[in-house]
C-alpha cells in the first residue's frame, strides 16, 4: 500500500510562486509514473502534469506550460510541482497520484492511477 501526502499549498497573490511536494510512503515509487491533478470548485478534475517512471515529463496542461515544472526525487520518494507566475485560474485543490503500472510512461488517464493523496489547496488572489 502507498500513502501520498501533498504539502506546500497556500494563499498567494497573482504572479507569485508556490512549490508543492508529494511525499510517498509505504513502498518504493521509482518504477512508477506520477502525476499532478487539480480540481477547482465546481469543475472537473484535470491533469496538470505527468512524469514517467524515468523522469520524463509526459503531459502538460496547456494553460500551465512555461509556468509550472514537475520533478521527482526518487531517493526521497517525493514529487514536486514548481508553480510560477500563478494566475487566479490556478486556484484549485492539487492532488498527486501514482500510476498502477511499473515502468509506466505517464498517461493522462485517471484510471491508470491507483493511489491518490488528499490534496493541498492553492488559492491565488488578485
């Protein structure tokens, strides 16, 4: 079993930055793709970015390209999301997820992710 715990969310002004972390425990995660997903109030979940088991960025949400960076530290079993130039539209709960297949490439299909964190709130104020 895997537990994922997100942290780093908070309140920030438009144009500001935040760095989200997702700490995994329970087993090693270095052979699995991981992802950041967000859900704004009243809207459906959407993938923000995914990263393959090998550390390659596989998917980016168009609206965050050039502003967000996904990375992982497998030794620390932690996934990161560096968010810069934040906009009010980035306000959402951000979740991390772990793919259910070894050596996965990092899809943007919800069914491919077996383990999910509880999320961290990011609020961008204007």
